[in-house]
């Protein structure tokens, strides 16, 4: 039984570290945010395993849920702003060419 | 980025990681001194709630929770100062609309349950508020431009309700001679419940308004021409 639990903890921790690394190293904000949401949900499992259900609830609801939604909205807005700037830049260069 | 600079940052971050690991090691290998947990559990009958986490958050360390609410309020004021909210999404298709119609009441009901159960089991104002906030996020995604929040003036009252009720109760207790946020044993439960209810509403409104992402849209949009502008035109 304890060996099973140990294996479960090992899987939990390695996946958590893997998700964290992937979220930090991901170049695209949208992808990084999705990985961060998965990381938050996984972290709430770790908190539950540490018998801290209060922190697990808060992590799942605020860290992963609301935080993830806010970051997704921010990533979308940033991408739109970049697209606008790029569009302006292409218009400028075409006008310069003329 | 400069190659030398990234190397330097890498070395600094590694040093910091080693420092953190060393701190964890000496914490784990140190002898267990007097712990606060025993003290907190001893005083639990005096605190008005039977769940130790809620007792710490709303009674022993009420200052911390008050300041957390103030941080949320400051964050929302920052978001509102960035300008008016962008227009909402288009109205949801039938599948999302039906899902919102089921999920939003469920989220509100679960939020109320978490608020009440926080007195004796895991739950509490922040979790309940986060559920209310996510109900607002779903409404916004389903095409309600104000995320189900009331008018701008009511929103202002809602988002300061948490800090306001907290400080008012604290000052009232201080005026009655108990000390700031030191609850009398008899009324502690109801004072904590009152503070938590106000905090839940404030957190829910703040998180939903943060997702809207700008100053709330008034009843009359500012682009409607006023008589003076017509005269000038």
C-alpha cells in the first residue's frame, strides 16, 4: 500500500515539475497559460495529498480557474495589440515604398 | 538577449535555487520547536468557528485577510484606471447558452454552500467568492457585456463592501472597548459570518469585474451625443 502511495507521489511530483518547466519554457503566451492552468489543477491535487483541502480548493478556484481566465484574456488582448501594430507597420512600409 | 547576460542570470537563479534547497534542508532537519498549531487548536472554542483554518483567517489573523481584500480592491482600481471595458463577446450559441443557464445558478449555490460550510469544514470566503467570480466569467463569455454585474454605482459599493464591513466592524469593536477586530466570544460566530458574507460578495464582484477588464459600461454609453455637443456641432 505504501509503495503504491509512494509511486503515486512520484508521478504527481514529476508531472508537476514537467508542467511547470513546460509552462515557463513555452514561447507562445496562450500555450503557456494553458499549461499554467493544468499546472494549477495538478498543484491542487498535491495540496489535497498533503491533506490541506483548504489550500487545494483555493488553488483550483483562484490559481487555476480565475487566474487562468484572466491570463487567457490578457494573452488574447496582447496578441490583438501585436497584430494591430504589425498591420500598422506593414501599412507604413508600403506607404514608404510608394 | 545578450549571451553573457543570460549566462549570468542562469548562474544567479541556480545560486538562488541552491539557497532555497539549503533552507528547506535546515528546516526539515531542525528540531521541532513550539508550534503555533497547538496554540491555535487550544483557542479554537473561543474563536466562534470550529474549523481551524477559518479561525486563523478570520479571527487570529484577521488583519491579513483584511489586507488581502484591500490588495484585491487595489488591483481592480488599477484595471478600472486603464480605461473603459472592451465590448463583450457575441451572444453565445445554443450549446454554450444552455450550459451557462445551468452552470451559473449551480456556481452561485455552491458559493453559498462553501461560505456557510467554512465555519466547520474546508471552505470560506475566498473560495466562495472565486465561484461567484467564475459565474461572472461564464456569463461574460456567453455574451453578457457586464458579466452579470449590476450598474456602475452598485458595482462600486459591492467591491468596497468587503473592506468596508471588515473595517466598520473592527472600529465598532474598538469603540466598544474590545480592541480592533477582537471579537467578543458570544457574537464571534455571527460577526465572522457577516464579514465573510460581505467579503464573498466583494471578491466575486471584484474577480468578475477584473475579467471584464475595464471601467464598467454605464447605463448610457458615453458616445451618445449630449445636447451641448449637438449645439457645438
